[in-house]
């Protein structure tokens, strides 16, 4: 549906919308007419939640999200049942206890009520004062407290009444909270906001004091417990170090590593010396072999001495460098060894240095070398055993270090927990000594000079506008949900058939079809001459389409029953007769022969059989029924549950429709609905044109679409469709 359609639909019901809006305005006027005038009083309290320049016990930063949460909590507390109940007690004690001029005086009917007659005033006041002092709410399970609730309700001081007259809200994003009260008495409104602040402060600080005491006691017990756990962890660490005789695992393991490095250096030197001795022994063995064979052997001991001196010089040099080059004794020893080395080198000449050595000397040197090799091997074994022992000690240090680290971590965690609880305990003690709630009444509520505006005009305007829009939306919603073919524009969008005419709904109970077609309404002298009968004018448009279609024989059918085919067929026949046309109506709707019944026609169609060559108009005149309207004749049928092919005789009348067309200007047939019967499909072969009739109240179904497809497949034989029973409001939509 487009916007224009909805606008037209709204314009069509404009009076309904306007009248509904006017009634809403009138109702709002009467509703607010007797509304009591209310007096407003406003108090204001500062919370101190957003102050950053005040003295703080701890260096805290302001978190605005937490501040908003605190404001919500404060407002919830102010409007909580317990605070409102305390205010209710105070108001009742003021009015009923004679503390001052009462704000509300009971009417005679209220004083004579069963509750007030039964109530003991002194006991009620004592109970009310007790509940107020102890800051407790009333219980519905106790008869005396339930009686006090009833009295509060009579005075209008019950929770619901008092709460509805109060408004508690934060003032924008400031540090202030507004306390607003509305009542019929200006003094009462001011008293309510001021006492509301007082009762809130009394309750809030009482609860906070109790909570602070509980917090201190709780934190003290937790601090003692955590201190005990910390002492246990420290004692466990100390005991482990004492049992393992370890004070510092890192320094001990570092010393062991230094020893391992020193022993590994000595082991390397001993293995080098072993290699030298073994090489010298091998040389001696070779010389002994030469001597035993009678060859001359020369003394080569100088070489081994030179090697030994060079090794000693290298070792001393390395030690001298590690010492920083300041050891004079090492320096002198190095110089002495270098002198010996130079002497050995001078002894080595190409000839003179080769002294002859005998076998006995070689045996002595061999024995000496073997002794040195044995001693060096023992040194190597001792060094390797010591290194292995030190490495095993290092492994035990790793296990000890892991154990000590784990115990130390437990001690650290216990210390942190203890410190946190100690800090919270100190904060709780500080808060108990100097509470920092920061509440202060910055504005005292004053009695209003004049009552609050009733806002009657605003309420009336809002009521009218609301009903206006609600009515508009309701109409649009109803139009949207209505999927019937109620207007020509909707029909053309929904049905793929040419719309040749639209017929409005007509009251046929007051006038007959013929009377409607013949009736003319006088026109005002200033207007153009025109006929005011919409039905007749629309029917003339249909008549024009039929007359200019170039066809004479028409079948009126529909997709469903109750579409108005019978009435439309009669009306078109009468309209054609008014234009001096001769019309023959044949009732071929066997399933519903309303045409025959309404026109009181002779039911001769099923029995009429004319042999070929014997057709004559004289025989037709005997079976037709003439209607009072000149030029209209009717042939009726008996009707029944059968189709034309089943009931009509061999030489039935429909075979002679071309002959009848020579004597009649138009022949109109009515067929059964396409969705339920096949009659119209059989009758299509006998006619020249088909006109489909649709009711504006009908909704398209899948069966309707199949029937429309059949009509569409007829091509030029399908003249078009007529939208029948259209409400006059929808004719232009």
C-alpha cells in the first residue's frame, strides 16, 4: 500500500479522528477540574562525594563511576521503606500526638470509621514512638502494628501515600540531591522534606556506626590470624635454614663453583704433565732398544728439561697476571727459571751437546719417569673425585635453593596479606574515630507561597494529541491488516485483470433495482446538472463498456459465491433496456438459480430441445418470461447439482445463441463460481465475452489466483472485471 492510499483512508475517517481527540480533551478537562491544588517544597543536601579538596585520611582518587553508584545507593536509601516509615511515624506523632498544629484533620466519616473507633490513641502513639526511636518497620503479623498501619492509611501517611508525594533525585551531575515534596498543605510539604533529611541522616549514621564497629572487630580478628600465619611461615623458613646449615644458598653455591674451576685447572695441568712423562718414557724405551742392539745412544734429557722449564714459566706467568703483576717473589722466580731455560738452550749444540749415554743411565731415568707417571695418575684420580664430590654438593644446593625460595615466597605472600589487612583495620579505626560521610543540608525546605500549576492546558493538549495519533495509528494499522479488495487501487495492484467498472454498495431493501435506476434526484440550481445516484452512474459506465465491446453474448461469473453476480446482471439488463436495448437473460447458474427465483422466470432451460432446422422465435416466445421493464426477457432454470454438459439436452438452447443474437441486442448469462464449480468453464464456449465479478469484501486466496489465471488465459474473450459492493468512501481510493 502506498502513502497516498493511507492519507486518503485517514481523510475518509477524519471526523472520527477529530471527534475522538475532542472527547479526549473534554475528558482531560473534567479529570483535572476537581484535582486538588498541590504545594511544592524543595530541600537540598550536599553529599561530599565529589569534593576533592577536603582532608582525607588516605590518598584516594575520585572514580566517577563509583561516585554515580554511591549516589544511586544514597537515593535508594532515602526512598527505602525504613526511612519513609520513620517519616510516617513522625508525621503521625505530629498530627495525632499534638506536637503542633496538625497538617491533616480527619473528616467526620473518617473519625467514625471502625478503625478509629476501635483504636486506643495512647497505645498507638506509644507504639509509634517506640518504632520511631528503635528505627523499626511495622509488621503485618502483629495485630497492634497492623492497627497502626490502618491509622496511618486513614491519615494518608502510609508508605505508598508518602512515597508518591516525594521525589528524590540528583541535581544534574553535581554533588547535590534534591528532596521534593508535594501535598495539599504548604507547611506539610516543607515539614516532609526537612524531616526526610533528618530521618535519613539518623538512620544512615546509625547503620554506618554499627557497620564500622563490625568492620573493626572483623579486621582485628583477621589481622591476628594473618599475623599468626606469618609467624609460622617465618619460623618454618628459619628452621629449614638451621637444619641444613645454610645461611645464604647463593654465596655457598658460588664458593663451590670457584673450587670446581680451580680443581678443573689443576686436573688439566696434571693430564698435560702425564702426557709429557709418557712421551719421555716412550723415548727412554726407544733408547734402551738401540743400546741393546749395540748402537750408540746420545743424551737427550735436555729436551725434557726444557719442556718442563717452559711449563713452569707459563704457570707462574698466569698466576703472576691474576695477582695483578705486583708479586715480587713470583717475578724473581720467573727470572730464575728463564735463566735456567737459557742455560739448557746454550748446552744444545749440533755436536757437543750430544753426549753418549749408557744403558744403566737409561734404566735409572726410566724408573724415575715411571714413578712420576704413577704419582701424576694418583693426582688425577684425586682431583676427579674431588670435582665429582663438589658437583654433587652443587645439586643438593639447587634443591635447597628451591625449598628456600618456596618458603620465602610463602613468607612474602603472608606478609603482603598481613599488611593489607593492617591497612584496612587502620582505615576502619580512622572512620570510627572521624566519620567522613560529608552529608549536609544545603537548602532548608520552605512553605510554598502559591500552589503548583495544575497544568490543565498541557494535560488537555497532550490528551488530545495522544488520542489523535493513537486513532491515526489504529486506522492505519487496521487498513494495513485488511487485505480485502476494498478499493479500485488495491484491486488493480492485486488482480491481473482489467477493471472495467466499479459498482458501489446499494441498499436494495428500501428500493428495488428498477426504482433505483429510474429515480432521479433534483439538483440545486447553482450546481451543474448531474445525476446524484452513484449506483446508477457507475452502472452506466459498465453499460458503456458492454455496448462498446463489440460483443453481444456475455457470461457473468466470479471466483466465489456471494459476489453480487445476480444483482449486477439484473441491474445491467435494466440499464440496457433504459437505453432502448432488447436484452435476454438466461439463468445458467444451476447451483444457485436466484435469477429464476427473483425474476419469477419459467424454469425451461434444462428441458428445452429444438431440433436442427426447426428453430424459430415463436418457440422462444413461449418459454421466455417478460419483466415489467420493457425490453428485458428471462429464461429460467430448475437448478440442481449438475453442470451444463450433464443436464442440457442434445439440441439445447445454448446452441442457438447466435440465432438469438439476431433478435436481441444483448444476451446475458450468469454462471456458477469458478473456485467451486466447472459450469462457467463449460459455458465459456457458448459466449463471446466473459465478465468477472469481485466483491470488495473478498480476499484473494490461492484458489482465487488459479481462477484468475484461467480468466487471463481466455485472452480477448475476457472483457475484464467489475469490483462490486464498494463502499462510497473507498470509490476514490
